[in-house]
């Protein structure tokens, strides 16, 4: 495991629209295929996730100070988010780790709403541990049953079939969407 792999993982989580689940699955799968100790993978990905999500919180804190953002902060949906954070607190942040689509925004919003730093750090610390530990456990168990190298080799050998299937699935989803939309308009 190289330090640049951890930095790349953190940067991908922070700056790409790709799902964190896909990023973790890919990176942990690569490490598993290299037979790296799962405890080292878990702890290093835990630290990486902790730092990446702390970044979101700090960005939210920074943008809270921008006058344009302060005017925008009075919106109704942000007030609802504040009520949610007041009611559920650190539990909302911890549970958001396991809900795609909510995972990133709640960290920004908690920073914008000046959620207490100690509570945030504890929630982030615990949730990133469980999240990275869960992915590490699943990938390494999968690697024990079916070697990841075998899957990667098969995908490489049959890449055209895999791409064709993905295009076909996307095409069918598009057609389904159009048909459903036309029925709703009628």
C-alpha cells in the first residue's frame, strides 16, 4: 500500500461525483488482490475517510462566513436540516455515512450550521470506522471465496461483453423512463 493510493482515495471522495461506495469497493479490492493485511487496509482507509469527511465539514464552516451564503442560509430547507441536526445530532451524521446521496451534504450542512466540533469529530470518527470496516470485511470475505484477481482477469478478457451489457441495460432504462413519462403525460 502506497501513500499516494490513500491520497488519491481521499481526493476522489472529495472531488469526484463517483459514489464513495464504488471508490471504497474498488480501492479495497485492489488492496485485497495484492494480499495486503486487512487490518492495515481498514485503519488506513478509516483515517482517509475521516480526513475526507472532515474536509466537507470545514468547507461548510468556511462558506458559512461568506455574505452571499449567509443570506441564502435563511431558506426553508436549511431550517429543516437544522431542526433535524438539533433533534438527532451526531446520530444523523453517523447514519448518513450509510445513505448514498445524503453522505456528503450532511457534512457540509453540519459545518454551515456550526454543529459542535467535538460531537462532529466523534460522530465522524465512529462512522468512518464502521463504514471502512464494513467495506474491508465484505471485500476480504469475497476475496476468500472468489479471488478478486480471477474476477478482474475475467472482466479484462470479456470487456467487450461487459460494456455491451452495460450499454444495453442503460438503453433499457432509458426506454423504460420514456415509456413511463409518456404514460404520466397522457
